[in-house]
């Protein structure tokens, strides 16, 4: 029989506030994770204060203008107008919050090690304002053990004790931008406290706005859940990317192989190859896991191998473009290459860790003149140079010696791309073979020739 953990009077006081929806909620970091979370709770009548170091973002949010794809300005403006959400740069107001979620970035450093400077700065801000009867929940992805080994000692420097005076938990974010089926409310939420009362309080709070909350035994277990989820995806993407490389050597179309395998009703889960991995999770989270394990004298071999394969895909795509041009007696050096899509996934504007950026960089290093088209990313800075998106029209496509497809946005006219391009290297398999006028190359197999080409070119090894 499971018994409830013993609560202090302070814990009972906070639990009563949570049950009555009277707990003031502070969200530290209003990006792709923090802003949707803040808006969801504000929509349910919770008083939410959002904390940001970027004053421009605070101004935009308080004016009801969203800069996040998954939060509409209409939804944001409604909760701002109702008074349930406001943003501030004043970290001193953290003292007025009963519950604080830390939702700051956890990128990699230049040496590809975890960069925890944002979590460190956020923890410092919380530490300076910490008071009794507060619950702090870390949502930023990190390695197993950080919440209890790093954040807890920092907070307890105040003299307050986690588990009796204050409470601390980890709950991994599960944001999938542009996913219209699963959002904040209907995506199950995992939570683990550093003690049982922290788990109980965090679970009760999240259940107020999230349909299903799954508690685990510790903060470290919750941290590992997040890393398992994205390592699973990284390893399987790495596997299917390597299968694409194998199929290319074998002269097979990897997409045909995957479609056939996907007919099996059990024992197979479909993953598709591409130009690499991007975003704020899959390229980073497995590295946090392998980094932590290296300190425990253990090598995460599957994790590291998948990373090697996935990070090599942009270079493979550039080689594929070079081969396609070479087959037409053209050199990469001096070629006009149009890259379609620089966001890391379809229908978002996020370019973090996007493999398309590495593709552009490598093409330019080999002497190509590169332009890009992306309706979601009007401009970007790459290697200190400002790039502006071009209009994707018939003239732009005809002027390109090669069109490289790196992101498959649904609002791009792919029929136009198929009709107007003389040479396409499609890393996303979005162009139907029967619709091309010129030549269509994919990640593997021989080129497909459209009606605008008389004979297939010689494929060079």
C-alpha cells in the first residue's frame, strides 16, 4: 500500500494554494518551452509572471504580440488583457511567486560540451529571491543528477532546506513545434522531485492544466527520461541515415526500402533519412548523456555512433550535390545553388542546429554561389554574413544550376519546384518522381529523369 509523504505545515499551505488555483506562477525564460507553458496556465486562470532578460521580448509580450510559432498573438493578447499573464525583466519579482519553472536554453559550447551558463544564471536569480514555501521546477534539459547535485545545494545556501522549507523538482519539456495534434495540454508530463513531497506538489500543480502527469521516483529519473526519449530518436535517425548511405552504395532507393519495411504491422517503427538533425533537443540531449557517462568512466557507444552518422549527413549531401553537378559536367566551384528550407524542421522558423546551415557553409567553402528560400525564415546570419531569403518563383528556380531540398515546409509549391528546376537533389524525398521536368537525385540510388531530359546522365562513383 502506497502512503502519502509526510508534509510540513509549509507544504500543506502551498498545496492548498495549488488546489485553489491561487498559487502565483513564475516562468523564467519565455522561449519555445516557457511561453506556451505560461500561456496554458494563464488561460486556466492562474496568475502567471514571465521573466525574460531580453527587454524587447518583454515589450512584445506585454503588447500581446507572440514571437513563438506555437503561440498565436490572439491567445497571448487574450491572457495579457485578462491580467493573467504579464512579462518582466525584474528578477526581484521571483520572490512573489509560489512556483517557479526554469525554462532556459541548455546549448552546447564550442567544444561540444554542455553549456550550463543559462541554468547557472537562472539559478542565481532564483537563489537571490528565494523564500520559504516556494516550489522550483527545472524544465531545461540537462544531465541526470544536475537538479539534486547542483541546483539543490545552490538553493540551500540560503539556509532553507529542500523538502521542508522549499521544494525542488525536474520536469522535462516535451515541446514539438508545429505539431498540431499534441501540445502542452495533451502531451503527458513527467515529473520527479528530489524528495517525495516535491514530487507530490509538482504533480498536483501540473495536473491543474495538463491532462496526464506521470510522477517518477526522483529528479534524476525524470532527467534520464528526457535523455532516453531524444537519444532513442537520435539513434534511430542515425540508423536510417546509415541505411541511406548503404543503399547508395548498393544502387538502391532507400525510400522504397523504408516504405516496404513499413508495411510490417509489428516490430518496425518508421524513421526517414534526411540531411542531418537539428533543433533544441535531438542534436544536443544525447551529448549531455554521453558527457555525463564519460565522467563515470563509461562510453555510450550507440549514442556516439549515431551522433557521428547524423553530423556527417550535411557533408554527405554536399558531396551528393557535387556528384549531381559533376554528372552534368559542372563544378561546385562557381555553381549557382539554391537551398530550399533552412529551418530545422518543416513549418517552423527555428534554425537552431539546422543541418541546412552546415550545407550552405560547406557549399560556399567549395566555391558555390548559394542562395536560400524559406517562407518561415526571411533572413539569417551565417559565418558573420547576412543572408536574405529569395522569392521562390520560376525565374529563381531556372537560374539555379542545382536545387537542394533540406526542409520540407508544407506551404512551399513543390509542384513548381519540380516543374521549373533542371536539377534537384532532394534530401527530404518531398518531390514526386513522376512530376520532375529535369533530373531528381535523392539521398541514395541513381537519378530519376523527367520529361525535360532526353537521357539519364552517367552516374560517377
